[in-house]
C-alpha cells in the first residue's frame, strides 16, 4: 500500500488577487511562495490559465511561469494548465520551447480544453480559431508534433517550432470529466484531475484513465496527480476560518459572479442560502481545512480511495503569511508522515 510520505506534493497557484491588492502583489507573493515551496520539498509549481477574472492574475500563464522559474533553482515549473483551444499549437510549442531552453529540465506543460473563462472572454480568445474545444485531440497531436523532429505528419508542411523542436517538455492532460481521462490513457500520458472542483467525477475518471492506458515513450504505467484544496493552520478552528475566503470564491462562482479573493469571515451564515451551502459543501468533498493531524488523516483516506501518484494543492488563502504557513504544514504532514 502507498504511504503518504512516498507521494510527491506540488503547488497549484491560482495567483490570487486579494481585495485591496494588485496583480503586482500577486506575482510578488507567488514567487515568495515558490521559493518557500522549493525549500520545503515541493516537486512542482504550476500556474493556471484564467481570463476575465478580477481575482486571478495568471492569464498570461507562460510569462508567469518564466517569472517563477527565473526566481527559483530546482523546482519544476509549469502550467496547470494551458487551455489549448485558446491558442495556436505552434505558439504554445514556441513558448514552452523557449521556457525549456531557458530552464532546462524544469518545465511541465499541462493542457486543458476548457476556455478558462466566461463565454464573452472565450469568444474573444477564440476569435478566428473557430474552436469550441471539440478539436482538442487534433490540436494536441499538432502540438506534440512540433516537439518531435519525426512528427511532421501532424503539423502543417514546412512549419517548425524554433525553439521547441527536439526538446523534452513533459505533457500532461488535465481534466474534470472523462474526456481527457480517456484520451490521456489512450496516449499514455500522465493525467491530473481537478478534484478540488469536480469531486463527483474523480473515481469514474480515474477508472477510465487506468482502464484505457496504453504504455508509451512518456510512461510505461498510469500516473495520476490529484488536485486538492487544502487550508491548514495550527488549529482546526483557524483553518476553517481561513477557508471561508475560498468558500466565498466558490459562492461567487455558483452565483455566476467573479471578484477578488475576500478576507475570511467568522461564519458563512448569512452569506449563503441553505441550497448554496449544500452545493458548495458537496463541491468541496476533496477539500480539507484543519490542523496537521486532520490534514494527514483525510489525505490518507483520499489516498486509499484514489491511489494517487502525486498531489497538487491549491490554497486560496487571503493572508500571504497564513498561506505560506498552510503549505508548510502540509509539507510537514506529508513528508514526515
């Protein structure tokens, strides 16, 4: 049976812009967190592509990845993920070829097929591309061909990615349903599942991935990374209070709104309806708020359920020092278990 201490841990940074803060503050805090995460033994530091969201600063994801990689020494840095239908595959191959050339052996390319935005922004992003995400497998094939010197059949004749061609940039597929799970299995690619906002599909998606897995040059056996929302503090009460910032963010999503990350509150009562509370708590089935002992116990349960190979942890915490402490406690809970 897998042990917690044997599971690599990584950071999923949504580069939160807090109420009263700026994107510049967010980038400063992200680099500070990445440097601490590197020292605490985290394996990867991923950033996510989101658009038209006042509370998330990582819209130009490749640029922020470069910022983090330049300020750290050894931690792997990548995307969790790049929403491929928003881009021409050649551009992504060139961007990540550039990153890999600058920071060799440290760059990951995680890919999703959702827009990472609302519908107006999706239309603005995909103008002229004619893509609704349904051609994701074809786009993925083209992208992979740009890295492969022998993959000319899947890319336009005479077109090469420079830099990019011949470089080893590990590609991950990201998902919150079965589509990417099945595709990742068929292609023999590593798979990361967004358990922190689609908990109801975790086990079915992992079954699809593992049952469809075909060994490849990238992998000889399935490899799953599970995304978790974790808020850790010295006491369970303080962790639950800090977690109300993330709950308010989820509540805005349920209501079709967006905004900056809000300060924590002593109670969510009065902010949500009974129905909204039920929906939110269901969505947070794989989210954890507690002290080190509570985090360790729940992670052990999730490990037994999912047989995860890696964790990637998102912590939407308003106060930067509290956010740092949360990631430190998680590292201690896992690496010292």
